[in-house]
């Protein structure tokens, strides 16, 4: 497989493009994307067998099962990052080794239902919290020590809206490719 084909499989909706500043409509669209992700993931997973869940979405990539568990792991962290941003002055967040988390037994072998439940609950609370942010909250940010950078609220919103759509596209693209 050629490098450009692998890149298309790795980033089916393109790489994240940092939002310098968002309009209110763009913010609301990001919040909406976060709110509606869980049922979209559930729909994409419906009727998949264990063998299909254990299929990598690209050569060398995670399995569908690992992608679903990763979404739960990542979005729990994302929700906590929001809470830190809203309650502390310029907090330093705790990075985690997502590639190692995906290799742990729970990420590789557990049924996906528990992570779907996590996504449903976390996203419901996350979307509610995001729907309540004020103009002052939009100036909040956190420090990401792994990337040695500050992350503003707009960038945070755009990143997590993209992240959910990015991994959903992995599942949908694989299903289309395999004819599932």
C-alpha cells in the first residue's frame, strides 16, 4: 500500500486544523458534534461481530474495538480537562500514553458496550457543560506539557469535535471497504 493511501486511511477526514478563533456558530457546531457522537458510534457498530471488531481499520492500526475503547479513554480525559479549565487558573493537564492504553487487556479484549455506556454518559455531561460556558470561559486555557503549549477553549472544542468524527470515520470507512 502506498504512503498516500495509508495517510487517507489514517486521516479519513483530514488532519485536525487548529482554530485560531471560532464564531459562535462554529462553537455551537462543535458542541453539537460532541453531543451526537455516541449514537453515531453505536449505529456504526451495530451488527458487527467480534471478528469484525477485532479488524484493524488500516494496516498497523488499531482494531475497531481498540478505537471504541480509545474514544472512551480520550473523551473522559477531555471532559476532565474542561472541568480543570473551568475551575482552575491555567491548569497543567496530565497527558497519558494513549498508544499504551490501547494495548492494555481492557482495550484489546473487552466488549465495546462498557465504552459505549461511558461515551453516552460522558458526552451527555460534556455537552451540557459546554452549553453553559460563558464569554469569560472562552478565554480560558490549559497547559499541555507533552506538547509544551497552551490550549485555548476554541482549540480544545475544535480538537475534540474533530477527534470523535475522525475515529467514527475510521469505523465507517472500514465497514464500507469491507462491505459490512
